[in-house]
């Protein structure tokens, strides 16, 4: 799922699952909105919707966790934690950041738990995945990623 430069594709999203119907055009527009908000070029990220079985396989292989998850990010290169979001996005302009895998089945389940629609939950997961591609890591940054994500959710109209 890795690449080293901006991909020239007409679509930044692929659907490789059949369990959930997805508003792909709407989700692609939202991904582009994330890119605009962050000052990233079109094609800076790629999202693939996968089955739970595929997400389990990816999570086992790359994180050594034998369970499915909602979102995984695969950066095109290892990035340090950004000191400043604006500087990081300026630094990476023109670069392909990486790939994001999302399980709509898990997104649906999580959305219900948080009283959100599945498309809204997927939009949140896309934003979350992009932040990981920029170098944020909520497991080690003492809440910084959460603060940045909360501000961006508000600016993008998400709860």
C-alpha cells in the first residue's frame, strides 16, 4: 500500500468490500476537503475500504494485533511527530503521504456507539488516518493528536 510520490488518480478512494453501501462521491469530496483544510495537494492520500477479514490480516501483519480495527494508516515514509501542523503540511506539499485502510463494518458499529451515522464516522476516520500519515500518534503524544483532531473536526463540521 505504499508509494513515494503523489498518485495521479481520478479517485482517491477504492471500495474493496460489499457489506456496507457507501456514498463514495460524498466521501471523496470530504477527503478533498480535508486536503484543502490542511493545505495538502489532491492525491496526497489514498483510502481503501476493506473487509473485516482484510483489516484483521493487516492489523496482524503490521501491528501484531490479532483483532480487527476501524482504521489503519500506512505512511509512505516514517515521519517524526510534527511540532506544528502548519509547518508539517508546508514541508510535505507535493508529497504522497500514504494509504489509509478503513473497515466500514467497524465504522458502522463505532458510529452507533457514538450516535453518529456511518458516513460521519468514516469522515472522522479519514481525518484520523491523515493525521497519522502526518506523523501524529495518539498512543504516545499525551493528547496532542486529540486536540488537533478536535479543532479540525470543528472546522470541517464534524462532531
